[in-house]
């Protein structure tokens, strides 16, 4: 159970969010116990908490995920639970409704017996408060399992399995897909076609579409990432075709350690991350850093790209079969503050491992006529050592 302890004069945002979550969850849980009683608080064994950027294709790919996991019940779509006029107004502006309403409606919906073996929850958690409520929800499910362990209804309280699943696309792709959905709806309406897909004001305005994506990136994505070391975390690239995205989904769900290991054994081992998860998280951090580089050092970032294209790439082509190149550069841009970390991240994203060192030496330029001492000029250069996957050329009878 996550708790908060703070000095009365300390009111940091994190502590306040945890305090809000404690109050919200306690209120919701007490109402559930009062309405249903504890023996009837039977939640799904496996829950896939599905999140994604606007336009990432959650609705399109949910049936495929259900099939992959063998679920038979329709997904719990949080936006469908929140259909009040006030909630719709907030959603149309690219925002989100209150945490208390979301948590209460969702947890009650998950008590439906159709979700007993598994459920997909589309659109939760989206805020840090909801994340804290989710952690407490998991703790309560464990508590119920232990409470009814030696009772006739023990089989109804199984070990919970939470999977945080994120479908991710860039801002450009997200905006394009949102506007395409709106344009497509206009064309279908002209042709007399009635589509039941939910449309938003953000599907018809680029500014609102960008705001909706940034709301996701700044709030929802950060909230979901905070769970990556607690529950199973699946980060799925959703920018390709439907076939490519579904292949990514199938590959991501292939590793089913929780089904192969005893639950208690799995829980003991859970603090050790999977190697595949570490790679995914490293990639996420790299993308985040590149976005920050471009935003904070725009001109320098672009000049470095130009330098790579003009100076490094022609030489790398010459070493493409070897998979290794040791290059020299005296370009002064590499001496600018922050240039080398940007260059390393850029080349890493392109598949190159870059190691940079610097050499300096004194070059005599003249002799002082009075002291006869040699006056030197400091010269320096950067040594760029790059390794990458070389071309596989068949030789002889290999």
C-alpha cells in the first residue's frame, strides 16, 4: 500500500496527489463494500489497462488484443462510462473528467460477472491520481485473495494480473489520424453513410487535435510510465499499418511469464525487469531526450543534423561493409555546449553506437623576438568511433 507522510508545511504536488488518491480510493472502496459486501467484490483475474495516444488505434486493435488473450467480454471503455454533458464538454476540449467520477464508475463496472476471466479497460489510468488509485486497487485485490483463501469461495479470488499496455504514435501521426477521422466522417455523411464511431471536436480542428495529443503526452503517458516497474508494461509502436501494429502486439504479448510461473514465485521475481522491457524503456528515454534536444536547442540540433549529413554520412558509406569507422572532425560545432550529447543520441537513434574523444596538441606558429620563446597555437580534433551492423556480403562458398 502506498502511503504519504509529510510535514504540515510541506505541500509538494506529489504528496498532494497521493493524498487526493487516498481520499478518492477510500471513498469509492467503502461505497463498493457497502453496496455489494466484501464476499461479492469479485474482480477480473487479468486486466489489460489499455492506453494510447489519440489516433493510436485503441478501438481498431482492441478486438485483436481480446483474441490474443482469449477474452470474450466487450472492453470497458472509460469514455463511454462518462457520458454526462459536463464530461462531454471537457472531452471535446481535449481535457479529462474528474478522477472521482472515473474511479467510481470503472471499479463498479469491473464487478460485472462477464469480466470474471479477463477484461480490457480502455482509457485508464490517465492521471497520477488514477495511477495511485490503481495501485491501491491492486493491493485490495491481494487483500481479498488472502482474506478468502481458506473459504468455500476462494476460487473466486484469484491472484490479479495487471498489464499496462500503451499504443504510441508521434504527434504528427496523431494529428493526421484525428483530422482524417473527421474528414472521413464528413465525406461519409455526404454519401449518406451513418457511422457509430464517436467523434470529437478535436477531429475537426488541428489546434484542438494537437492540444489533445499534448494532454496525453504530458499527463497520461507520464502517468502510465510510472507503472512500468510495478506491473507488466507493454509499449507498442502503433505508427505502421494495421497488420504491422497487430504483429507488434502479438510479439509483445508472447512472453507470458505470469502464466508459466507460480503466482507467488512470479511476485518474488517481479522486481527484476525483463531484458526486453529494459530495451523498450531505453528506447522511450532516447525518444524523450531527442524531443527535448529539438525543443530546447532547435538551431544547434538542426546544425548538427546538417553536419552529420554533410561530413559523417559520406564517410560511413565507405565503411558500410565493415560495421566500424574511426573518423576525425575539426568542426567547431562539436565544441559548443550540449553538442556531443545531442550527436550521440541522434546517431544512436539511427542505429550507430558512437564513442567520442578529443585530442589536443600545440602547433608552433612563431618565435617571440625578445624572449626567443616559441608561441604555440592549440589545435584540437574530435575522434568519432562508430560501430554498427555491417552489410552481410557472401564470400566464396559461404
